[in-house]
C-alpha cells in the first residue's frame, strides 16, 4: 500500500468528464494498492495534456514511454473492472 498525496489527487481532476471518470476512481481506489513505481509513472502521466491523456486512455494513440504504456493499461483494466458500478 502506498499513500497518494492530496496534490496527486487534485491533479487527477482534469475537468474533462472522460478523464475524470477514469482517473478519479483510479487514484482513489486502485493506485493506493500499487507500489512506488506505479505512483511515479502515474505522476509522469499527469504531466501530459488532457488531449494526450484522452487519446491514450481511449486507445486512439499510444505514448512512446513504456512506463506510460504500462500505467495506462492498468488504468484501463481498473476502469473496465468498475464498469456498471459506482456510476461508471
């Protein structure tokens, strides 16, 4: 278990519904169950633009960075596992 800072949680609020539906539940429920490596990759992911994030998370583009590819796959898996529950 890792502790996710309030700053990371705040940065996960993107204001774009598509992103908020995937990132906010991930940062609240799934990321704390991960490790420091995943947290670092997630923080790196948050440095990118909303447009890049949407394209990567919906699968229309793929980042070049293998760490980002891995954390995006994790976010997508977690999102799929929640689909139909919690208003997702």
